[in-house]
C-alpha cells in the first residue's frame, strides 16, 4: 500500500487551487468552443504541473510517478475530463517515451520544453485503417541520406491541434509487419506536416483531437527514437504507463461523479422529502462507492507494480478495462438519479457520462484488453 504522503497532499491542494483559479472560470466556455486555448499549457508549465516526475536535469521535480498521475486523477475528479486527457497524453504518454528511449541529445532538446509547456506533446499511432491493429499502419518514413521522408496520415490524435511534437509510429520497412514499425520524434512545424480540423466529439469537447497529414515531410535522421524496427517493442514497453493513466482518469471521474450526485440527492426534494432518503437512491450511491473502492484498490496495486518495474502487459490491460468499464457503469447509474436533469448539459453529471465513453476505446479497446488477458490465461 502507498503510504500517506504529506508532500503529495500539499501538491494536490495546490493543484486544486490552481484549477479553481485558472480552469473553473473558463471551462464551460472552452467546452462550448470545442477547444482549450494554447496558453493553458504555458500556465500549467509555469505553475509546475507538467512532467513532474522527470529528473531534475530536464526541469522536472524528480518525484515518484504517483505525483504525476495525481494531476490526471484530480482534473478528472473536478469534472475536467478534457484537461485530464490532455495532461495524460503529454506527461504520461509522450514524455515517458522520450525519457526511456531517446538519446541524451534528444532528451535535452525536447524534455525541458515539455516541462515548461513551450512544447506540447502527443503520440500518433491510430490511422483510418489501423486502430488497435498497430502492425497494419501505413504511414511510412523512408531513409534518404540525412533524413527520413515521411508520408501518410493519423487520426484521433489527442492534443493534435496544439501539438509541437508527435511521437509517431511509422513503417520504416513497409514490407515488414511488426518488425517494420519504428518511432520518430516529429516536429509539427516541419514543411509538409499538416493538421486537420479539430474533430467534433460527443465528449471531451475542449480536448483537441485531430487528423494529421504528412506529405514528403523531411524528418532529420537524428530524430529516430531508439532503433529502427523496434517500434512495436517500445510500444508494448510503454503502453502500461498509458493504461495506468487511463485508470487514474477513471478513478478520478468516478469520485467526481459521486461527489456531484451526493450533493444533488441531498438537495433535491420529491414527495415531500430529500431523494437521498429513498432506498433506491441509497443503494445506487452505496454501489457506486463500493465500485470506487474496488477500482481504487486495483489501481493502487497497479501503480505500485509500475513504480517497482514489475507491471505486466496483462495487468495493465486488466486495470484499463476494469476501471473504464466501471467508470461508464457508475456514471450511467448516477445520472439516472438526476432524472431528466441528468440529460441537461448544465448539470455536471452529464459531462461525466459523455466523457466516460471514450475511455473504453482509446489506449486499446477494452475488447483488445480482454484478449490480452485471455491470452495470459488460455494461451493464443
């Protein structure tokens, strides 16, 4: 069990105050506009809330991983699912790839600017014809002298509109399958790199999500991440962190949905009494709390395993599927207690509901997660 950490709780309180001052007054507007402004990243960086577990030599605090994941969890709990996803993609996905795989020159070039918010990070895996089936990607980068010539496209890329850097999965050997996949650090300002329109989603409205297009983009040879042909290995190595972060978002959102529902049922009157007095209300709330504790216990165990370097791909798949399924179930059950008001966007529970749905899809669909677990139990 993770021990109580007074410094972590102080950091949590400071982040809550930051959100109250800088996020709360504007979030509804951002949701309606479909995009958070770019300056949010600079504010996060200036206040020390990006990539906090990076070593001090790159500008981070060098704190344990759970400090970083706390920011993902708390922003989700506050009802800011788009912010949670944005921070997660930047700090929990893109940055660790660079920290664990990049050479010293690449780390020094990219990581300090990711800490300050000068550079927004994203990861580009999904393509129109290749979602969870990563070995079928078609984007390719062919080596030509001192650069790779990059062509292709990606879709559903979180942080895509604001991204300055994309950790991109491409085929450097188009004739091979998994062994032909490599990772590259691609500067989005290079000639031939184009961002499509901000995609219109049913949830996470203010979280920018884009198509990306590459037309003869010249990526310097020194921006290959790790070894050519090892991309699939690197992806399998780093996906547990991503899936643990998805669980952090799920846990925070479950707790936030319970928070707003408890407040509502205690204030709402029906048939001459608070609806919190009805047995059905009490049972639904109780079940949500039980589910929250189950997710929290599993998540905490997984977090410890990740920090100890012993987390398996199967365990990461299990916590991702379990926590996101539970997030959707809890949001749905709690929304029911609001009646017709739960379907109105002015009530926060509606956002917890629509923001939950994508969690079962990205990071690998839950069907794929269950297949990974099944292989561990039953074999291929």
